[in-house]
């Protein structure tokens, strides 16, 4: 499980709660961050860290790791001819 999602669940917050606290319009944005499909804009990172009660550098590392893993998975997928 992605560390951001794990942390969110540990502290008992829903995707919508985090989205509201960060100031994004839907929980889908937070889900995409957790999955490594998208990364939050710089202005959201401090708010995300506060919402998840994590240091900013830890949040940035988790985002980077998730994006890296997603890229590896995408590269490994067979290319349609």
C-alpha cells in the first residue's frame, strides 16, 4: 500500500476529508496522488503534509517514490502494435 494512503487510513481520514483540508475539488485528486498517477502542485504539498500530519520532506519523498513506481509499471506494460 502506498505510504500516503497508509498514513491517511492510520489517522482515520477519508479521501474527501483530505481533499477538503488540502483545498482540491474532489477526492479523485488525492487518490491520483496516492496512486502515483499525478503529483500535487507545489502549493498543495504543505497542506497535504499538514492534513496527513507528516513532515513536508516525507510527503515529497512519498510522492516521488509513487511517481517513480508508476513510471516503472507503465514502461513494463506491453506496447500495443
